[in-house]
C-alpha cells in the first residue's frame, strides 16, 4: 500500500495548490511510494490475479483440505473465476457474489454503459410504480441536475463543525454531481432516494447544489487530514491487480455509444483515474488466455441484485452462460454483493448450496422478500 497517499489531498490543500497542481502533487506522492517499494525489492508484477489464485490454493493445502467451497464477492468473484480455471480439482463448489466476466478486457470499458443501464433501470422501476410515475421523470431530473453546471463549476465554502476556525474553500463540478448520483445507487435506500434528491437539487438550483455537494466534498478533504495508514484497501495492490488483468490504456477504452451525458462523464472520469494508475504501476500484463470465460463442470452459484450498478445482473449472466453447471439468482431490490448487504434470503440459499451443491435449491424466500 501507499499510506502517504491517503493524506496527499490535505497536504495539497495546505499548500494552496490549484486543482491541476494538486493532482500533479498526488501523482508525485504515489510515484515516490512506488519507487521506494521497488528499491526495497518489492516486485509489483507478482501482484496479479493468477498468482492470487495460486495463493488461494496454497491456503487450501496449508489448511489440509482436499477440496473447498470457494466464496468470492466483487473482485473476489473475479478471482474465483481464475481459481476455477487453474485449480478445478481443488473445488467442490463455488459461490460468486456480484460477478463480472473475465472476457472484459479493460477495467473501465463498460463503466458508461453500466451507469446508463442503472439510470434506465431506475426509470423503468419508477414507471412501474404509480406514485413514482406521477411525481418523477428520472432521466429528466438527471439532465436538470447536470444543467446546474452549464456555466461551469460552483464555488463552495465549508467550515469544520469541530473547528469553526478551519474553513475550506473550493468548487463543486458536474463530475461531483455524477459521482453523487452513482454513489447513491450503491445502496437500496440511496437508489430509491435518487428521484427525490435530484428533484430537490435541480429545483433548488446552484444554491441548493452547493449546500449539498460543498460539505460532502469539503468533508472528504478534511477527512484526508488525519487519514490513517490503514485506509481499508491496499490501493497500490488494487492498482497492480487491475492493471495486470484489465489494464486501462486510454479514455478511448470506454464504450460511450448510446450513453447520455451523465453516464459518459462517469465512464470517462473512471478511465482518467486508471489511465494514470496503470501508467504509474507499469506492471506486466497477463496473457490473453486469462481473458477467456471459464467453462468447468462444477456447481457454481451466482448471486446478483437487480439494482446493482457495479456488476449488473446481465454481466453476471455472461459468467453463468459459460459455465455448464451454474445457477444464477437475481434478488429484487438489492444492490452490489448480497452477503455484505445482509440479504438474509441469500444467506439461507447459500447455506443450502454449501451443504449440498448438487441438490435443488429452495428459492421461495426470493418471492417473499419485500
């Protein structure tokens, strides 16, 4: 990891750097960390999904199991597909919770498409609900929320509630609005709050947008002041994994055909970040053979949520279609990763599957869940 990168945003703020200068400074900090680790003998090429899958099997052997039931969520579901390909005889069964397919060649290629699908999906759900249909036009509200920025970024001022003498000034942008919309769709409550939230923001105009986005952006910057060494994710390892398996070489990697301004902005923003990261970590790419969807005849259970914008259910279906013995369950009113979302029905079905992967599953709870 690069713990010093966690506080770089605040350091840039203290130096009163412009947005462009702050970005260059943060890149410099990250590059310094990488150079330092390499000088100590750390081989970033060793951090990839193929070696990671071998580590999974090494753990199995160390613990003395002949075969295991593998469970992986989000990236863990991508890793699980590498385990299936390389160590099929070590597996009794596999559960993939929020999966994207190995055939995806680039980490960001489908970001804009999936963001557009997310808005279209919410719009369809709204259209099917009488109260929502009568009160909200979701595509129109997304457009209106971005139109608030038609004359450019909006200045904000944020005061630390615990330290009134500490004042942060900056600007909020259309990209900040896009990030808010996408982030809200990451939880059930957030997803169903999108229509009302966007209506409040678009009707309130610039003042309301600044009132909402300013404290959020200022608060995140303030949080970086005392960010701990343990950020919760080893970000350098993440970058090495992504850039060895699904590298991002250019913003042109993002498919934007048929996507609107919101989805296009989201996809290009993600691409810009990972183009920089992949250039910095400069790791060896895995062979094309690792971008082939696995097809091994072992029991595989795939779990999806019909509100998931990170790995939409139709992405998981691509994985299921390649597997001859796969069951794919899509839970209504659920977002990314079922167990982390405390989906009790998913827990029950997973328990059945783990006890006997070949037995028929009782999925009745899926119809009875509100």
